[in-house]
C-alpha cells in the first residue's frame, strides 16, 4: 500500500467517534493558543499606557529670573496631562510614596520645590542642574519601570530643552547688546579719529608757532644781550665821567682861591676834559636811544608767542571734547611762554617806569654835553670867570654822578632781563622740541586711531545682531541642535507584528508535537506488512504534515482577520509556513521514532533550545555564549529571520537561505526516520518490554 493511502487511513481513525474528532479539532486549534492568544494579549501595549496609574507630585514653588516668573513644574505637569502617556494622579508626596509601595501606583514622578529655581540659575553666577525624581517598584511590574525610564527620559529632554531655550535666548540678546555697544564704540572711535586728526593739525600748528617763538626769543635774548653790553659800557663810561668830574670839582673847590692862576695855566686841560665829557654824554644818549627802541618790540614778540601758546592750550585741552594726549607738555609750554612774556614786560616796564628818568637822564646828558661843550669853548677864558666856572664844574659833577647812578640801575635791570631772556629762549627751545615730538607722536596716534576705528567697524559687521524672529529660530535650533532623524526600514506597526515571527513557529512546533502524541510516528500496519523504510517514514509524516497545513491556515486567518496582522508578502508567508510545518513534523517524527517515549521529552527540550537561541526577542548577541553557539544550528533561527522579512518586508535573501536549510532538515529528518523504521521492523526484547512508556 502506498504512503498517501496509509496516511489517509491514519486520519480516518479520527472520524470513528466524537472523541477522536474532537481531538483532531483540538490539534488543529492548538497553535491558536500559542500564536493568536499570546500575540493578542500584548498586540499593542504601548497604545494602552494611559490606563497605567502613575502618581504625579508637583512641589515646585516657582522662581523669578530677570523679572520673569518661571513655573517649570506647572509647565511639565500640563505637558504630561496633554500627552496622556500614563493615567496621571496628582497627589501629595506621602500619598505617592505609599501608593508606589502598596501597588496603587506603578511609579511616581516628583518635581521638587526648587526645580524652577535651579533652572533659572542657568542665567546667574552659580548655575545648578534641576532634577526630576522618579520612583519605581519592580515588585509591582518590572516592564513598567523600563517603559517609564524611556518616557521620563523624553520628559527630561523636553524640560532641558525649555531651560536651554530660555538661557540661549539671553545669550542671543547679549549678542545684540554687544553689537549695539560695539557700534557705539565704533562711532566713538570715528569721532576720536576725527578729533585726533584735528589734534594732529593743532600739534603741527603748535610746532610751527613754537618755531617762530623760538626765533623771536632768540632775537630777544640777542637784543637784550647787546643792550646789556651797551648798558655796561654806559655804566663804565658814566662812572669814569663821574669820577673825573668829582676829581675836577674837588680840585676846583680846593683851589678856588688859587684857581685863576690854575685855570690860566690849565685852560687847555680843562677844555680837553670838557670835550671828553661832551663825547661820553653823546655816546650814552645814543645807547639809551637803542634801549628805548628795542625793548617794546621784544616785549610784543614775547606776548605774541605766549598768546599763541595759550590759544593752542585752550583749544586742545580746555574746549576739546577729547583732550589732547600732550596736554601736560602744552601746559608747561604755556607757562614758560607766559614767564618769558612777563620778563619782557618787566624789561619794558623798567624802560617805561624809568622813562621819565631816562628822559631826564637824556636831558641831563644833553645838558651835560652842552655844558661840557660850552666849558670846552670857554676853557681858554675860564680864568676870567672863576666863580662861574666853579659853579658850572660843581653842577657838572652833580649831573655826572646822577648819570652814573642811572646807568648803574639800567645795567642791573638789563642783567636780569638778559638772564630771563636766556631762560625764555631755552624754555621755548624745549617747548619747540617737545612740540616736534608731540607732532611725531600724533602721527602714530592718528594711525592707531584709524586702525582702532577700522577694527571696531569691521567687528560690528562680524558681531551678529538678531531680531526677535531670528533669535527665536536660532534659540530653537541651539536648544535642540541635534535631532534624531529616525528612519525605520520595514517598520512593524505594533508590538504584536514585531513578535509574530517568533510566536508563529513556536505554535506550529507545539501543534506538531501534540499531533504526534495522538498519531504514531511509524505506521504499525506498514511495519507489520514489511513495507519499505521510506514508505513507512512518509506514511507517518504525511498525516501530521497535512494537519500542520490546516493549522497554518487557521492560525494565519485569525492573525490576519482577527488581530489585523498585515504581511508584506502574504502568499510567500503562507507558502513558507507550509515548508516550516513539514520540517517541524519531520524532525519531531524522527525524535519520536528513534527514541520512543523519551523522544517526547527531547522534542520539548529541542523547543526550549530553539526558543532561547533563535533571537526572537532580544538580539542573540545579548545572550550568553552557549546560546550564540547553538544559534546557527537550529531550524527556528532561520524561520524567525525569514518570517521577519516576509511579514514586515526587506530583502528576501534570508528567506531563500531558510528555505534551503529547512529543506535540508526535512530531508535529513525523513532519512533518519527511515533508518529508524528499518530498525523497528526487527522485534527485540526491548521493544516487547520497553524500559519507559508514556
């Protein structure tokens, strides 16, 4: 009898009564318990998180920063309620603690009293980090604790983003303030540059003016030196004249009684002396004239220099918006020029104050000259008028002494004027040198101010000046500079879809395992008839494979139309699962045929090894090394990977690889079952009396 007919006869047994039929129906529906029921229980748990009771404690007292009220706790609370992530219950801190401990709440979120204060501190001198306090209790539910960490991480990120946005907004406002301040500084630098340019011109005018003043002071010093020399000569000559007239008067008065013989005998000598007095008086008058003419001009020149320096000092140091850097030197120059003018004034005053004396002296000299001339003219006849001569000689002596005293006073005054004019000339020379240095320094200052103005104007262009719209946009970007551009290839729409590739093969393995609890792995009729080993193996495999195909149809129908499982490749998924049940049936058949009652235990053990090493939940790389070693050698590994590509999409390379692996496992298991069938055709004592029977 052929294998398909033997398989059909095996299935007909289940139609001979209600209980066998019910058992067959139970075998068909058994995968639904593992596949559909499990997946249904957590098909989309994240969409129902709003049913999880969570305690919310808002103890934040708020804070004030830059005159603005900050209530971070209220803002976070409002955001959490709007998000509807959990079923939030606003309670006190004590109620939250007790609720988490007794299971009333799965967890609690507390916003401390100083949350806003810590967030506001980011703009102060001592910034602090704000903290949200999460309290969980894994004895209530471990998974909820894991979910809460993800949710509250997003809450923390949002709160940090809001705090960063406020802080960065102040930074961008500061940029604008710095821009405005720098712009004002640039304008000031431009004004400084213009002022320094004017100061540079003023320093040039000062240097030129001091050069002229130096020339004038040099001339003044030279003129006063010459005047002093002339006054010295005048003083010397006048002294000699006074000495001569005194000697003459003494002699005349001493020998007045005997003067006539003397005058008669010495008439020529008297005439010569009178001529000498006449000549000396004339020379003195000429020197006085020179002194009177030069002194006013020198005083006028000194005053012009002093007035010019005073004007420059007033323009650069008193009236200027930006004081001249060389104000100290200008002050010194102004003082020295004023001193020089004062000395010149003293000299001029000396001449003016003594102008009456000088005029009188000049008149006296003129008179003396006239008298000397008259005496010289009359000297041959003096003996004729002795009394008249004695009187005139005494008068001449008196005048000569007055002239000598006036000449001494003039010489003394001119000596002081000479010293002052020399000091004035030296001071003006130093001022001239300082003005030249100032002029040179002003060149550098002009260049430096130009570079400063240029640098500040250039800096203004580089410092950003954000308006409110631009500032808000940049603050938004800087507060959250790196966003996660998540792109999920072949995204599973829900939790159940993601786990379907893991639970579907599990349910089909269990279905085949239970089927072989009711169906013999090796057909007894074929064994008794002495059929070929391959026929016996196929006869025991085909009924379970057929049941497996029905299980696939029932399971996938419920998953698709009942739970809403969407498959990227529906036909490919069903066709691949047909191969899966054929492979699983062949493997389970061989384990039962080869090991008998112990094979059922081995079937369950192989299932456990596959579930733990297939990588159906966490990546297999996260499992211990033992499961990583088993991973490539068990069929469910390839089934899970292929179903992921068939259900959620992606390249089908793993599908073809899994097809080849499952075909090899199927062929290999059937071959091993055939070997076991050949052995079963020989009856032994162990077969008649097995050590273990289930």
